[in-house]
C-alpha cells in the first residue's frame, strides 16, 4: 500500500502573482534610483526648442530669465543690479553657469546679463533648450 505524504497542491491562479509583484516593485525601485526626478526651479521660463548640441550636465549655478526679464539665481530671485555680487561667492566653487532663457526673449534682453557673466570671467555658459529629436 502506497501512502502519499505531500499536502494537496492548490490549483488557484494566485501562484504566479507573487513573482510578478516582486518584479514590479524591483522595476519601480530601479527607475526611482536610476532616473533623476527634479522639478524645474525656474517656474515661468519656457525654454526655446533646439535640436543641436549635447545633453546638458547639471551645473552648480543656474541662472534663469523669464519672459518679463526677471532673473533668478539657483531658484532665488535676484535683480540685475545685484547679479554680480550674488555670483561672486558661487563662482568660487564652480566655473560654469547654466542659463535658462525664455523663448520669447530677444538677444538684446540677454546682453546685460551676459555682460555681467563676461565681466566675472566665467569660461563656460550653457544655454539650455528643450531637446527635439531629429527626424
């Protein structure tokens, strides 16, 4: 006489759900760690479209100019007259500036800002645009 000591196996559809939940959570953790989730600190600036150039690297100094010619340095509003003094301590740590200029601005609107940056001797200024995929 043969006695089967194994408990009867459940044949419900829930057997494959636990591994799927594990995979979903691992993917969620991967994308949270691998992806950079960062809010734009320059509210109100609509970047121009651009399809040339390389991807921008995060810079320590971010200067934004909105459509009403208002400046913000690393998210804090700063008037043009105080820009030189506000840049001085930041340039001790970094020699690059990322410039976010609204698409409605003219080049003449940026001239006073660029003159201050040029007078400070900043060697690299990155003008950020929205990235367009080439056809």
